[in-house]
C-alpha cells in the first residue's frame, strides 16, 4: 500500500514529463510548419524572395546574438560577489558599448543591406510585362501577349516560371501595397505614380498575395493569387485568355446571359458580350479563375450565387450591390452563365 502511494507521484511526474515532451514536439512541428505555405516569407520560392529571407535571418541571428550578449553581461553583473567587483570608468562603457558597438554593427548591417538591395534590383532584364491596378478592393490585371494584344483579368496573376517578370503597379483610388511573400518584397501603389516590382518563381506553383497597406473596410479581403506556369502552358493560357467569351451553349446559360446584361454589364466587361465597363473586374474568363471576390471565396456555383445575392454581407462596403431580389431560378441561370465563361 505504501509502495503504491509512493509510486503514484512518480508515475504522475513521468506522465507530465512525457506530456510536456509531446507538447514541445507538437508545438515545434506547428511552429516549423507555420514557416511553410503559399503566403510565407520564410518559404522563399524565387531569387528575390531568397535574398529577402537571407536578410531577415541575418537580422534575426544578429539580434539574437546581441540579446544573448547583453543578458550574459547582466547576469554576470548580478551574480558577481562584491569582492569580485572592480570599478570601471563610465567613459569606457559609454565609448565601447554606447558608441563603438552600435557604430560597428549598424555600419556592417547597412553595408550588407545596401548590397543586398542592389542585388535585388540587378536581376536579368525581365521578360514579360504585366500591369496591376489596385481598386478598393480588388486587383485589375493587364497583360500583353507576344503580338501586343491587350488582355484583362482580375485578382489572379499568371506568370511563366523560371523567368523574372516585371509587374507595373498603379492605383485607381487610395494607397495599396502589392505583396506576394513567397516571391518578392512589397511595393506600394501610390495615387498618381507608377511603381514596379519583379516577380520570379523558380518553378511552377501557386502563391497567395495580399494587399499590405490598410485601405479601408475590406483591406483584409483584397487578396489575389499568383500562378507560375511552365512557359508553354503560360503561352497557351495567354492565347486562350485573348479570345472573347464563349457564347452560351444551353438555354439556362442563355437566360443567365440576359440577366447578366440587365444587371451586371454596367460594371463588368465580358468581351464579345458587353464591352467598356471598367468599374468592376473583367469577367470574360471568370470560370478559369480559382477564386472570386479578390481571393475571398472559392470559385464554385454555391459561392457565385452567394456573392451575387449577398455581396454586402460577404464584403460589406464594396461597390458590388447585393442582388437579393433575384429568385433562385434566376440566380441559378446567372451562375450557369458565369460558369460557362471558361
Ligand atoms: Cu488595398 Cu489594403
């Protein structure tokens, strides 16, 4: 009985220890997995992002080293016995710790940072040009195909993998910031100015971008995706995007097109059907995109209907009105038409 009693705390302690170990392992895995992903500066997927991640790690380890040094000095001071303490001139501390150390470390960091910045700019001459225009709260994307034809899309940017791509950025309203953490740094979209940034993905893949400058109520829902494709696939995609919209193939979609012309065409362009409206995203090839409402919802029938009928609940304050008066049959027809815009 006694043995039993003395053993119990041991077992409990062992259990607690095992639990702590498990928790630490799980936390470690979660911590490390947090660095991976389609929107992470710690998972660089191109030369620009590599350089930025390197700067961040140098800063992190440098700051960590200085923190440890300061802590060690503080502990040494605390635990020294009075007999071990020797008076040190205040001037030595001020000159060594307050002037020399910061000047040396900050100068070294400045030289390293400026050099890294130069190598960020000195990439090979970018191949294709894409123009991205920020709007509250979506991204207008313009391409030129090899023959010089203009192609317009929204909230999804496709680039050829393995090549630097120059992206010009402008804004139609307030300041936004264009950021694809896996591929490059941030660049601000400033009213009255045109900026540029280079996106360069090592290999095909999909990445998430986000507006990184507070721009109003739906700033958080001003996202986009960058899809890096093999060059041949990208050329084929461009050729397909250049085509006008496909005509509705069935009665339901035809009815949907009528609804679109009556309700949506004032703001949305579908090339070949209603041209010239620039207030809202170009929907000519909407069905080829993976998300709607600037990265907010996956592009499927349920979400299309939800966004058309309840946009002000999903993205309050956006220019898109809720078409809550449309009945289910009409919404189904409209969604069927939108899904046909491949
Ligand atoms: Cu646009 Cu925040």
